[in-house]
């Protein structure tokens, strides 16, 4: 090989070779069969969300309903979809979706998808108007016949270089094109249809693509006829096994506060987490959420508030009137019962309608739970407490308290106390005995009043109780703890139950979960009301939804812990626990702590769990749970938004699903 110098010559650069026009005419059928119902997919769109497909079974039903409109004398037909939770009203050229159990200002749009725009892995349906135009152009015989007869396509078609299945630019033939809503739809093959926009940005991309050798159609999107998955009759929503009523708190009248949207966010978050961690359970029995809106339909002051509100700093005053004033309304003896009656009416109305539309829900073991936010949790607790009072369950509750007070006093310990300790104990016990007697008398009077009210107006009283049991009560961002402390309910806490039964009988509410964000300024704890020692123990941290539920979380979700075997240890009341802690601290200082007694908890730090407590002092089930806070998050900044974070929290959703699917009845 002849060399001009010592170095080898650089090979010449590759030349772009433009191939001959690709002839696809012979592949074209002249007659295109119509789309089958299995190829059609119906979509719906919630406000502010993307188009979501119906399941295959619902899509087939909607397609059949559209076809039936041509044979019946009616302008529309209604179809129940998504597990009998929504109704689609199908017209000849459009359709709308509305919920069954709550109202929306405007029905959600529904479209029949036959042509789809592909963007990455997402399929977006074209409007029915656009799809009809493209379908008519796609099935025309004139250009198909010409493509069939003219092998060269040189007399009528235009050629443009585009990138097709290779690194080199090839010349392909635009077989047909049509203008639809300001963009061009072009056919470059039997199943290759492109959407080419005419705006300035798209034209610029086209010029850039032409300079890069990628063709003038560079930047266009692909259109496909028929959905990627066929609609199957047995592709239906899983049956509902757990019904959750979602109750809002304060501020429902404020702009931007919408329990419908919040419930939708919670539903979508739980659906996403369930498909990741609880797919098998979800496919057998899914969880459904129904919002309970109790505020906006109440008139309450009938306009008096606005008439007495000064005009100064009006924006701030309106903010307070629409939010904080709800608490004052509820605490007032005039408006509180009206608000509670409204909540009761909404719960029973929607529960009755749900059971009517799902007749197998009760017989197949379906459960009903409540997810209550902020003030809504206090209202739900009061409603359940009122149910206990009317049914006479407080009488049994009080009898258990009397038994506890009669036989649950301090047992004689093995430690020889000093005379000062005995005097202090006698003084405290005398004071407690006086309080116990007063509480007993107060409760007897309450029970007597309830019996008289029941005889005088049994029918009216019966209407105020819950007629269904609550399986799980999720109080999120809840001030319930401080309400119980300030109210008369505090005297009714059964501290020997060491769990949800300390507040409500299990026949009314099986389990209570007090969920909160560490920076939520509205939330308060409940466990120290049962056992003051838990004020030094941190709430249980919820697992991160990024990983599977931990073994500890699964154990806590399975139900109450069994009572450990104890010897000589007393299962005393709250007073006994507090007194025992005081005596133990005194004994530790004097150095007379007996063998086997509980070591007092350190007061300078919080413990991570209750493992260091005496087994007799531990709760059978934990009630306080908190979300995890990021290492870089600022608590004071988070406090501005923490009270509203629960609707979209993946961790909160995973905790809720874990309880519903793991709890052993």
C-alpha cells in the first residue's frame, strides 16, 4: 500500500446515502374493518388530573350503552361503573361522570377513546371529534386505491425525508394527510400515523431535525388506532371489602379547602401504595373512601356573623371566621348539637345507600372505618360516645370502674416504707376516695337522666346513635386528646383496658389510631391519658412507604398484645400507676428499692418504645403514631403545612392499609 508519509491516512468521512423511496403501497388494504368493542377504551378526567381509563368491563358496558342509544327512544342512558361508586350518563356524542355518594359542582368529562396519542409510555385519547375525522380519513378508499394501483406513487404523493428504523435518513412517502384542529395528521404507512403540529415551536423543531438529517417531521408524535390492551368482560374493579368514611375538620368554607379533592388525593395515594405493597389483598378486597361533608350545608348563625364582623383587616377576619370559628360553633351549646346531628345524618344516609347498592357487603364481612381530620375526629368521637350513652353502655363502663376502684387499690408491697411514705400514701388515697365518690354520684345521675330521656322520647333518641359499628377510627392531626382532658369524658377512661377500650367499648369502636406529624401544632397525644408514664415514651414511628412494612409494624397491626404472666403485680388504675411511680422514685432516692420492682423512667429524655416499662404498665395496644420527619426538614417551617399533609402522605396511606388488611378480629 502506497504511503505519502509515515502516518496512515485518515479514512474519508462517511457520506450520507439517501436511499430510494420506500414503496409501501402494496401492503395497503383497500377496505379497513371497523374497530371492535374490545379495541375501544373509555376514559374519565377528574378536575386537575390526567385522563384515567375505565377498567375493561366498564368500558365494554359503556360501549354497549352507546350502541343501544340508536335503538331506544331516549337521549341518554345511565351506567353504574367503578364498583357501583359512580354513574356515567351516556349521550350520543358525549358522556359525563358523577359520584353517587357525594355531589360535585360540575360532572367530570368522559370520552370514548378510539385514537390515541403516544408520549413515552402514556396513551392520551383524542377527543371524539378529532377521532371521527381521523377515522373517516383512515378508512377512505380513494387514496388507498391509488396507493394500490400506482406502485411508484410519483403522480400524487409528496416525499419528505424522515428517520425510519435506522441511523440514515430515508425518503418515505406521505400517503395521505388531513388537517385536524390546527395540526396535520399524516399517513406514512398502514399503521404509522403522525401528528404534526403547525405552531412556531413545532416548525422550529422541524427545521432543526432537517438540519440534523432527521427529516422535516422531526418532533412529531405518533397516533395509534385502538387501545394497547383489549377490553375484557371479566376485567372489573375488585369488590369493596373495607369502607372508609372521610370526615373533614375546620375550614371547609375556606377557598382551596375541599374534602372531595382531599378524599380523591387519599384514594389515589392508597391505590398507588396498595399496588406496591398490598396487591394481593387489594385485588381480593379493595378499600373505598367516601367523603363526609358536614359544614357547608349548615346555616348556623344565618348571616348574623357577617353582620357583626368589622370591616377592618377583613381578609384576616374572614379567614378566622371560616376556620377557627368552627371550633367555637361546635363547643357552643346552641350550635354544637346541630353540627353533630348533621354529621350523624350524613354518615347514616351514605352508609344506608352504600349497603343498598352493595347488598353482599355486610354478609361477606365488609368493615366500616372512619378517617377523621382535625375537629372532625372530635365530632366522630363524641358521636360514638353518645351512642354508648344511649345504648346504656356507659352503665357497664361505670360498673367496671367501680369494680376497679373497689378491688384495684394499692397492694401491700414487699418494701417496708417509712412512716412519712405511709402518711403521704394515706393522704393521697383519702383525697382520691373523695373524688371517686363524687365521680360515682355524677355518673349515676347521668345514667338516670339517660333512662328518663329514653322513656320520654325513645324514637328521637334512637335517631342520634350510630347504627353500625366502627372497625378502625383513624384520628389524624387530631386535638382529641386535649378535648378529652377538658371534658367530662376524662372521668370515664377505663385505664385497666390499656388500649382503645379505655375510651370506647369495642362493640362500638374496635381500634383507635391517633396519627400525627411531629410538627403538626393542632395534634395531641392520647396514650398519657391512660398511663402517665407514656408521656416519656415516644409515639410509634410509621414505616416508610419506600420499603415493605417492618415486622414490628405488622405485630402492632395484628391486634392487642396478650397480657404477660405476672406475680404479685397489681393491675391498678391510673391513680395506682401514678402513685406507684411516685413511691418508686422515693424508694430509689432512699436506696430501698426492692428486687424485681420497676426502675423509674429517666425524666431528661424520651424513650423510643415501652420495652423498659413493667409488663403490667404497658398498653395492650399503642394508640399514638407519628409520621417520620426528614433529617433536613425544619420543624417550624413544616408546622405551616404539616396539618394538611396527611391526604397525600404515602407513609400515612401504608399505615392505614396495613391496619385494614392485617388486623385480626
